[in-house]
C-alpha cells in the first residue's frame, strides 16, 4: 500500500500490525484477540459491522491454514495494515498450495471471505511467496465512512 499525500503536504498515517502464531490449539482465538487489540490501536471501534467483518475474515483465513496447511506449515503470519481508505489483512503460511478462488471451487470459509471483501469494496487474492516458500492470502477492505 502506498501512502498518498494529504492536504498540507502531510502523508496520511499508515499503521502496521504483525503476528506469528504456532498452529496449535487456540490459534484462531489468539489471532482474533490480537487483531482486536490492533484494530483498537488503529482507531477502529469494536463491535461494529466492519470490525466484526475483519475478525471474521481473520478467523476464516486462520482456520483454513489450521485445517489445510498445518501438515506443511508449523506457523502462520498475520499482517494488518491500515491506511487511508483501506485495511489490508494478510495471512501467510509455508504451504505452497494455492487455493482455487473460482466461485464454484471455494469452500464455505473462503466463500464468506470473498463475500465480505466484496461487501466492503475489496478483494481476496492468493499468491505464492517468493521462492515457493508458501502462500499469501490477502484481503483488501474499504472501511465505511466513520468506521474509525
């Protein structure tokens, strides 16, 4: 995400959060807890439709790693970047298998993520990490006005 110059020559603030989790019992709960704290630090109000959507996206992406990649990936990385007009959630693991994101191919979890991304004017992208060391699932969301 590239910051855009704000009025008066100031650059808008871009905030980043990163978390590495072991794929063990409680990974989804830990991810939700820490992302909730990050959203609060970024100025997003909790218990809104938008913050709940972000937490559901995180839950579904982490659940997918636990269910489908734990045999190849002992850990996962979660990143949340909040910038002017968008919030980006990234979940990376060491499993190089890229899910098919075609509507007819996705399971229930990725279908929910795709629908939430669309609802908030964003997208879901799956791509390999450099050197075939895993994959990255990235969700871009456009927060509604007043979400923070």
